[in-house]
């Protein structure tokens, strides 16, 4: 779930209106909490380190 404001339509008043709508809608808060639980359960730092180390361990191909 998201709300966007195009660059051409961005104003402080529009941003306040959109943020107020997000904060007033309980479904946005529930979805954000659910996504937060998923993100918290991930071990992003370890996964990133493992990915970097695996790339470093693989010899680079010359000319690619």
C-alpha cells in the first residue's frame, strides 16, 4: 500500500494531506506492522555479508 505525489504536483499542503490520510487509516498501520515483523525476522546484515563474500570468492571473468 502506498500513496504517491508526482513531482509536478508536490506541495507542502499536498504532502500534509497525504500523510494525514496515511496516519488516519488503520489499514495502513496494520500493513506497516505486518511488513515490519517480516523485516525484523530477516537477517539482512548476515545475508548481505554472505552475498558479498560469495562474490569475492568467485573469480571475475575478464572481458565480461
